[in-house]
């Protein structure tokens, strides 16, 4: 058998970027006695299989050796017949296509960009052989560190792969930089007390959102209730300084003090294996609640409406079509809520009459039993009273309603560490509603004594 390298290697680069080469060998019979079938078997045996090491010619091109860095990817043969001195000889052209064996992993390129969320992103393209593919993917799972090829604090955020024939894969890894980023700090105002319409109490809060990497999330945990200036000390976290700068600017405008702002609420949401979205609410420390003057009564006034029926005014509907009302025979003034000696004018019938209502707030001393007794006494005296709110030039009132509100008291801690109420310091807030008669009229005591 004669083996001869008959064609110089041709190199090509495919669309996938992989280099291939082809080499053609000529195999000839050394003896005409070899049958075609025997020759075909030998050619098949010599050509080998896809995946074998690639043959390259020796120096004299009459022999060959193997290049283990390349492998056979395709084999083609073409039989020919030659006649020498009327003797037929068989020969065969064997063309071998070879491709370079892939290294376990090879970094091809790295690109950097900033996405629509203003995040720094790096994308790396790798060439990975088939044997190492599964191991490579498992070692570069989403959320794993990409510091080796992308830099510190970069983490894998996406993976894609593309097969390269049967030899390996192109693997594309995307990594994002995990860093603290302040999205915004929003100032909010809310009215908390409108008891004085001219000077309403306004509560100012700041609500901020930021992205925090996992490595620094503990800075934002277990700090609710701390003063912002203490939490944002430069040795704690540089990001926190943005908070104090923002609040300092606000304080400079409204005359408040930075040290009065507390971390009121913190919420965190996981947005990736390595990043959190943190929402922080900062609010001014509430002013101490003023203790009410339990010895003093306070009053609020408003106008309400009161209606009188025809009967209360001394009239009834007339059966005469030419007139609307008739006086009630034998009607007595005791039947009218207002003090009068005769029937009231018909203009009073079913017409809303404006009356002054006074709301009295007082604090009744004692425990629950004493307060209940006081309220029962007030209700049991009937709906009419001469002892109404103080400071009004009105002689009689209607008692409309009363309400019991919260109880306040002073406490002390006993030797067992338990809080107990100090005797004689309990007061219950009671609100009572008094209504004056309309205009210059007065309530008819006799009338209300009959209805309780």
C-alpha cells in the first residue's frame, strides 16, 4: 500500500468563528493482486472515524503523524482506477476535514454598557467544550459572582448558550454591578391637627427608595427608631450621607433641626439574589403630648336646628279650605317647649329655628364607678337644667347628650417592676351637649318636666 499526501491543507473559518482544515491523501495498491473489496476494507480502516486525531503529513509527505489538538470532523473517499502496462490498479482519494479541539473554556470578549435602568452591565462570550459545559454552567449560575472576569460586585444576571456542532458551546454571560443607588427622596406633608384652623399642625415625612447590595443590607436593618444623624454617621455607610444632606437642606428652609428626625419605617424587597430595594420613611420626632388641664372646662359652640309642631304652637290644621290653621280650643302654654302665655304665631310651625349648642369638655376625677355615678346624676335630673355651661348669659338649657371618652392617669413602677396607677390621679374625659332656646325665648320648664 502506497500512501501519499496529495494536497496542501486548506483552512476555512465558519460562521461560528471556528477554524477548519481539509487534507487529501492518495492511497494506492502496491500489488495488482489485491481485490477491490480488500482495498475498500483497507481504505475504510485507514480513514478511521469522526472524532479521531487529525492526520498531518510527515516531513517527506510519504508518511503521516497525528495532531492531537485537532480532530476529524468529516471523511470523504473517491475510488479511481489506473492502468499501467495494461494492468489495472486501484487508488483512492481520502479527504479528511479537521477542526480544532476546544480548550475547556476560553474567554472570547467582554463588552460593557449601561442599560435603561442606568445599571452597569458587562457581557462576556465564552467558548466552552462539550465535556466542561455542564460544569461551567453550574459554576456560573444566576446570582453567582462574576468578579473574576467582570470585576468586584458584579453578579451573573443572565445566561444563554449556543451549540457549536458536537464540539462545544458559545456561552454568553451577563453580569450587573450590585451597588447602592438612590432612586429618589420624596417630601410629604400631612395635617395632623386642625383644632386651630389658622395654625394647623403639619407633619413632614421623607420617603426614599434605594437599591442596596446584599453585602450591605445589614446597614438598613434593626435601625428603626434611631435618629438619622446617628445612623448616617460617616463610619456607618456613605450612602446614608445623602439622606442627611437632603434633610439638612429641608431643615434650613423650615427652621427645624436635623437631630429631631427619626427613622420611622423601613421596608425591604428582594429584587435579585444579590440586591434589595429598600424604602425608608424618616419623620420628625413627635412633640410631647400636652397633658390636659383636668381642673378646667373647655367649650365649643355651634348652631343647630330645632322645629316646633303645630300642636306645640297651639294650632291644628283647619277643615276650612279658605284657611290653613285653626287654634286649638283649650290649649294650654304648658304644651309648648318655649315659655309663652298664648299660642305662638303660625310662622313657628315646622320651620327650622337656629339654636345655640354648647359642647362642654370636662374631666371627672375618680375611678370608673365614680364617673358612671356622675353621668347618671346628670341624666337623671331631666332634660332641663338651669345649671348649664359657665360664661354664657343664658338662664336655662336643654341637656341633649353626654359621652364618656378616654381615662388618663399617672403611673408609677412598684418594687416588682409593674406599673400601677397613682391614687387620686385618674380622670375621665366627659363631653356634654347643651342647647339654648332660639332667639330671645327660653325653654318651658313645665313642658320638659312632663317629658323627662
